[in-house]
C-alpha cells in the first residue's frame, strides 16, 4: 500500500461519530483540525469559550486539547482573555505559527 495517499479523516472516528484519538503525527492532526474547524465552526461568528467547548465535547472528551490545537494551528483565533473565539479567514501556517490578524 502506498503512503502517498493520505487516509481519510473519517478513519479517525468511531461508528457513533466520536473521535477515537487525537493523532500525534502533525500532518494527520492538521487534517483532523481542518475538518473540525470546517464542520463545527462558521466563519463570521463569534463563539464564547463555553460554546467552543460544547462543540468539541460532541467529538472527544479532551476538548481543551482540541481547542488549544485549533488555536495554535491558526484555525481558531481567540481574544487575549480567552472569552471569545472565531474561525480564522486565513490558511493555517505550517509549523503551527499563528498568522497575524489584520
């Protein structure tokens, strides 16, 4: 089997839609996070931290880790006090750097 074709993100979920585990490999984790951002968070909407937590709890019990990965990966931006989040319009920067917001 060739490793050139990435496995689908769906392989990371159980039959009931729960995330089996947060991938350790950066590329695999990035694909998962992009999927979660796309399916759980809309552009142009501001989410309270509790709303982000509730959305992430629907897929995995370690929602703080998922939330942190989404912010570090540049898919979600948050206010300095951590009270509000929004989906980033820009593409995530390789290496997990958070892109500057204009």
